[in-house]
């Protein structure tokens, strides 16, 4: 019969307890330490930055992103220190609007189109993450002297708002209303 040492034993023999008890205990400890090290390494990986794209918007209360191949009415909106011009807009249900948004102010501002409830909830999240990135079709954050477009189709009747959710801006009155008839 050939001599069997711990290096030539089969894995089945090891599972059956062919290893001495102290070797099995060492092996288990090594496995636990390896797993613990892997978990610690994973927990130190950087988390993704908070951004609007993390909000799973399957539908939008104020409508839906517009179709660039279809006609639209253009409405220019200027953002300045704690104000929008115009602050009230009327549209027809089903109408597609191309918002041309300009920041004429001296600090960053946002335009986020939603219900009041949605914007209030989102404003709370912004207080915790004031530098949140924006990647939603219903909103944009602009630096001073920058502009952007939002193409939007209003599919629901009601009153909606656009507001700046940078901490304190909404509280100081940076809110506009859209009435959809």
C-alpha cells in the first residue's frame, strides 16, 4: 500500500475527516479569514455618487419626455437669484413644450418639473446631498450663464411646478407653476 500524506489525499478523504482534527480546524480558520478579508475589501470600495438617475422614474406625474421629431412650442425660462421668469405657464393637455432654460443668475440653479409633493420630497434628499448630479429628462442644473433645453409632453391635466431644489433656493421662493388644461 502506498504511503499517503496530506498533500496526496483526495478532497473526498478530507471531507470524510481523513485530516487530523487540528488541520481541519486550521483549514476552517483560513477559509473564514479569507472570506472576512474579501468582505472588508468589498466594503471599502467607493459608493456611486448620489444622482437623480438613481430615482427609478418609470412614469412622471407631469407627463413624459417629448419626441424631438414632433412639433413643439418653445417657452424660454430665465433663472436668476431665487426667481423664474416666467413664473406661470399655461399649456394644453397633450401639448409638447421645448423649454429653453437659461441661468442668468450668479450661482447655480435648477429647473425640476414635477408635482409639488415630488419636489418637496426631492428637496429633502437634496439637503443631504446638495451636489447631486442630474440626469433626468424633467430636470437640469445649470451654472451661471449656461443654458439647456428640456423637451416635455404634458399628458396629464393639473397643476405642476418647476422649482430649484438646491438647498434653500425653493424656500426663498424659486418656484414656478405650470397649469395643464
